[in-house]
C-alpha cells in the first residue's frame, strides 16, 4: 500500500446501499446483482462522454466505518453528467490522498484479498487512517486498483 494523490472524477452508473455484513449473509447481498448488471457487454454504451473503457466502483456515503452501511455505484468515468440515462446516478469522486492497493489475479478473489489488506490496516489502527468518505475501485484489463481515502498527512510548507 502506498499513499497517492487521487484525482477528482465523475462516475455515472447504477447504485445500491449495502454493508459488508449484508454481503456476507446468504441471500442479502446486493453487490452481485449490481456487478452482473454492470458487466453485461454494452451496459454503459449509451452513457455520453465516457473517458475510457474501465469500470469504476465508488464506495461512498459511509454510515460509520467498514462495519456500517455504504453506497456503491458501479459505472463509467465521464467528462460531465448533463444527461443521465434513466435509472443511473452521477457521483463526484473528490481528489484526495488515498491508499493505493493493487488487486491482480483471478477476480473476485484478488479484489477481496485487496480489501482484506485495507480492513486489516484499518483494524490495526494503521497510519494514515481511513477517512471513510469516498473510496474508488478502477477495474481494468490487468485487474483492479483500489484508492481508499485517508486523512491527509501534514506536509511541510514550501
């Protein structure tokens, strides 16, 4: 895990509200259906202003920490969201300092392992501390990159 400056972006996609506990409980998870919908070829072909062919998952509106509810939006990065396709939402991903974790290998196992690294960092009180504001996953041909928002470190002026 390294700390990077994550750029601001805009993502348009489908959203669900869930929690990690719900996702682990048989029959209560919502993320599988969300990802199945997003993974259909051409699912975002009608979204104007796409930046690239990657899929983006935005985790936001955290109730508390990784034990509480959050909203996940799965979609595509766009230049603007002037005209939203029916049933989709737009979410602004602010530019912040973030822990970057790379997930490589068979999915979704590699992604789960990456999140487990993040949860272990959080549970152990690792520094920098998670901000629980807006986190981002970028899914591409090589795997996925997680950008987990952290509290900014103090940088010397100058």
